[in-house]
């Protein structure tokens, strides 16, 4: 791993860690203004036949999944194995839910959050693996095409 890649991964990991801390370990995730906006958006969605099913619980679960996708991506970027990303997401989530249970009475520790966060980590791993395969096959097809052009030009 090059020094530049390592520096970028350290920076990305630190930014993610701070963002994760900010989103999960504050006494309240949002203030009254943001809560009011969210309530108005959800009320508007409830009125539409196509989106009546979007509730606060759905939004929270999707947000939990999305919040942990970078954990899986980063684990793979650090050259981890696929299961490292899932295990890291599970361990981080367990630590966060435990901290919320023990030290943040205004937050709710929930096993559903643990599951959603772990799914997010797994999705991040899957995205990393798919993009890696796509880049590898793209590079291989480019190299084969390039070799063909070089070989045909040499004749």
C-alpha cells in the first residue's frame, strides 16, 4: 500500500469515525427544528397513496443501513476480507448501542439498529466487491484491447 493511499484511508476513516460518533453518541440526534421538518415530510408522505408506508421507523432503519455502508467500504479499502467489514459493522454497532443504553438515557438502544447497521456494513462490502470486480474486468478488457492494437501495429 502506498503512503498516499494509506494517508487517504486514514483521513477517510477518521472523517467517518467522527461522523459516526456525531450521529450516534450525542444526547439527541436532532433538534426541535429538524424534528419539525421531519414530521412535516412524513405527514406529507402519509397523505400520498404511493408513499403512505414511509414511517419514522422506516426512515430510521434506512438511515441506520446507510450510516454503516462506509464501514464495509472502508474495511475492504484497507484490504480486509469480506467478513471483516461485516464484523466491524457488528462490533461498532454493538459498542454504540451499549453506550446508548448505559450512558445516553435520551437515546434508545435497539437490537433492530444492530441488525440494520450490520446489513449496512454488508452492503458496503458488497458494493466494494462489485466495484472491484468491475474495475478489474474493465482493466483486463482494456489491456487485452491495447495488446491487440500493439500486436497488430507491429506486423
